C-alpha cells in the first residue's frame, strides 16, 4: 500500500466538507465583473471534484508492481486543478485583506487543504517510481530492458544513470583492489555453484576463469552462483531442482 497519509487526509476532508456544507453562501469580489457575486464557498467547482484526479495516480501505483508509462495526462489535470485552487485562494485572500471579510476563511482553508493533498499524491507518485527504478538497478543490473526504459521520462533515465555511476564508484572503492560487487549474493549462498536451466537462446557466456559456454534454450548447466544470479533476475536462467 502506498503511504500518502490518506487516513489523516480523509479525516481532514470529511471535517472540512461538513463545516462548509453548514456554512451559508458568501459574497466575494468577482474579478471578471468587478462586482460582488453570491457563490458557494467551494468556488466554481463542486466539492467532490477536488482530489479525484490525484487519487488516480496513487491507484495506479497500487494496481501495478512494474513501472507503467508516465501518466502525463492525469498529472497535467492535477496541476490545472491546483492552479485553479491557487488562483481562487489568491482572490479570496485579497478580499479578506482589503475588506476584512473573515467569512471567506473556511473556503480558503478548504482549498489549501486540497492543494496539500494533491501535492502529497504527486510526490508519492514520483517517489515510488524512483524507488522501483532503484530496486531494478539491484535486481537487473546497470542495463534496463527496453520495455522498462520505454516507460521512463528523460529525467528518470538521467536519475538512473547518475545512481548507477554513484553505485559503481562506491563498489570500486571497497573490498580488494578489484572492488566488491554488492549486487551479487543478496542473500547468503549455501553453495558456490548452482544448477540452472536456460529459458532462452542467450548465446556465449564467458566465465571468470576464461571458459566460454553457450547458453541454449532448455539446456542445463552447473555454474558459479555469482555468474548466474544476474541472469536469473533477468529471466534468462532459472534454478533447476533435480
């Protein structure tokens, strides 16, 4: 479950909706007509509309474990809603300051809460995409499959490349003169060699001792665990239980 302080946000939302539903209609300054107009405290949009688009981003994260194409359309709609809320709050804030009309404060508070809620959803969406991208670096290696890179933004690809460089630099700085590959043996191995089955025609593979083997589909091999693990995570090999 993606954490966005949803329970707290839902409680705030319920209290605000209840308070505003009991409040009378207010009169505020209309920028378009230059006169005072009677409007609902929530502004030009119904109360139930605020935050629905942002929740779609969180729902997408809950429904899919992999990285989906960046939802630019929904993200743009959330930004447009936030811009509308900001402009309405700015206008009401000027009325409050100039006319000392505190009756508009609940409306400003309501919109501000909606803005913060949308902000939390956007940050959660971006953060969890990056977190999954970081996890893939440890599971799949420094080169991502095409079906994953096709779903990434340029900024996300740049972040992955920078993270990859930082991780490689750190691994070279520890261990012996040759460094230490931290992505190998993520769990303590019981044996140094493992029997595997090849799931696809991979081609030639050179081992650490210089031996070259050919990985063909449905063939079985006894290989060093350190060599097998990256290929197992990529779906090229699988453990064979005799």
